[in-house]
């Protein structure tokens, strides 16, 4: 298999309203206002299984158009307000977010950046220089978080280039990737990627925060991808979503399964108030009740922090 065969896989996707309407026999309007990206392998899985959890997370719906009218915002956590430089968000003293891409393996319909995502191939061009300059000028930093989009949607060569750049700064002790790829594009976890990540483990600690919301997202292939990543420390982040996982037993199953795969539950995000995704919203009281129930079902070390993101930073709710 070619190293980057995932790229071929990435190109095979539903990108337009017409393609979605035809594949799923739907009738979304031609002027559907949000981007669409469903990899074909996932589209096939959704169609074959008719799994409602997958459908509601990844299939565009008319509810998104209806929910534009409610209180959602385009940039609910203030990325633009906190963006000091192209591709960098600096909210906390010790760490920065760096966005090497706006591509994702799939566009999740609830995404807090759904109004910012697009498909620019050359997004990284020029940004490495900006990152290098920022690191030179901010020696108090000790962590770089690669987010996006999904930072694993860039090539192995570019990932290696970024890690080499970061390695020059001895004050950087941690490099974190926030990624949905192991779950939604498991083929992305190729041997070369593992080799590159492993080659930097003596320079800084690499942490992979895997985004997953429900146990039914785990296919055989994604389980294998996660197993390949076992030399890397893995944490999880999930979003609490109405109609997907707002149930203590569903989350219990998820966190137990993740633990069995070597992934420690880390964050459970309260859903952001996103324009076009308010149909996933629920109130904090419901989230707190679910957390209380989880404490009856799981040991404390298997329960993630329930958090809410604001422009000023994260607030732990439970
Ligand atoms: S993978 Fe993450 S950034 Fe990309 S669409 Fe899904 S939630 Fe948004």
C-alpha cells in the first residue's frame, strides 16, 4: 500500500448537495448554506446500517437551515477574537493552538467551526514561518496544540516539517494533536505517520486527543488505527449532543470502550451555540444530571471533565 493512499480515500467523498441527495435519496435545497464532506466509506456505512447516531452527526439536514434562526453564533468560542496571527490562537499563557489546515476527514454537522471550515489546499503555505516567529517571541510557551480542521489531514512530510520546526524550541515539552482521523478516516493512520511520530518522542511528549462521541463510530478499521497509535499517549474528547449521546449509559459504554483501547477519557464538551447546529443543543442542567449519573456507573478516573468553551477559555462544569 502506498504511504499516502489515504489521500485517494479522502478524495472519494460526497461534497455537494446533489451528490448527497442522490446517494441518500434526500431533497436538500440546492442553496444549502453549509459545507458538506462525507467520505464515501462513511456514507456507505451510514446507508448500509441506517445508524441514526452516524446519520445525525454526519448527514446534512434541513434542521440546520431551520436552526440558523435560533441563537447560534458563527464563531461561538471566539477563535477570531483570540487569533493573534494567521493560524495561531493564544488563549493561555503556556500553550498555543496552531491550525495547519481547515480540512477535516468529515464535516460534523454540530461542529463549532462549521462556519469557518473550507477546503484550502495551500492553507499551510507561509504559516510555518509565522509559527516559527511566534515561538521565537514567546519563550514562556511549553505546548503547541495542532488543531484545525484536523491536523492529520496534512501530509506526513508536512507533519514532519512542523515537528522539526517545533523541535528547535527546547521550551516546548508537549505537542498535542486534536484529531478525528483515527475514527473517521482510519486509513490516515499509516505506517509512515507512526514512524514520524515515534521519531520525536525523545524531543517532546506527543499526545493525541481523539474526537469520538459514540461507540458506534468505532469500526473494525478505526479500532486497528487506534491500536497502531498505541506508542502515543491518547486522550479522548467528546461533545455532548442531543439525540446522539445525551444519556449516561451511552457515555458509560463509550468511556469503557475507549479505556479498553488505551484512550483515557479527557473532555466532554458542552455543545457550543453554533449557528446552524442549535438542534444539537441541550441545557447545562441536563449535562450536570448526566455527569451525576455517570459517577454512579464509572470510577472517577474513567469520567472526563465536563467543560464549556468560552472566548476567554474553558470552564469546568463538573
Ligand atoms: S472533525 Fe472536528 S473540526 Fe472537523 S468538522 Fe468535525 S468537529 Fe469540526
